[in-house]
C-alpha cells in the first residue's frame, strides 16, 4: 500500500506545512500532492518540497490549465523536472 498526503499551508504557515511533509517522509509516506487554491499556484511549492525531501514523490492534484497556455504548462513541467 502507498500513502499520500496533501500539502496545503493554513494561514500561510509555510514553515509548519513543510515540517509536516518532512516528518511524513520520515514516517514512510510515499507522495505529497499540491493544489491551486486561494491565490497560490500548485507548481512553486513542489520545487521547494523537492529541495526539502529526498525520496517522496511530488504531484499536483489541481492545476488550472485554463488560466495558462499549453506552452506555459509544458515549461512549468520541464522546469520542475529539471530541478
């Protein structure tokens, strides 16, 4: 069985949210998902979490494709993969 968690900082408490993900990874959680909500995009937190975790898989649950061009979406995916 694989386990996943959601990354959604409450009240812009990014430090606690990142600590939650790091601890979840230590406990064996396999993946973390981000979403776009309340003015935050889904991709930027993934880049930060990639720097803070070592084996956890990262993904976006909801990404507003209608608000960006296909080329911009592809560029975002390529930048994240490169990081």
